[in-house]
C-alpha cells in the first residue's frame, strides 16, 4: 500500500510503501529522476530529500530550503 503517493504519469510515481502493518515505510519511486541512471547524482539526492520531506511533513515551504541549500 502506498500512502502518500504522487502520480506523475503512466509508470511514473513516488510514494511511501507499506508492506506490513506496524513497519516503517520505504520510499519507492519508479520512472523518475531518483532512480534513473542517465541523470546526475545531485539530482537524485535532491529529489529523494524533497520527496521524503514532502511525505513526512507535508509542508511545501520547507522544500525551498532543501532545494536552495548547498549542503548534502
């Protein structure tokens, strides 16, 4: 089960995956920049952090800080 989840297009999505009751969720993404190998590693890291922040806190204003910060 995925909760929350973002559907971009057919075969392109990201979300927290729950496999068992009571277990911690795992970020799973398919067909987007977090797992594609034709992009750069910085894009993958930033997108992963953005998704995790969005799914955990559901606060869009905090995403600007993640994108603009030069830290890893």
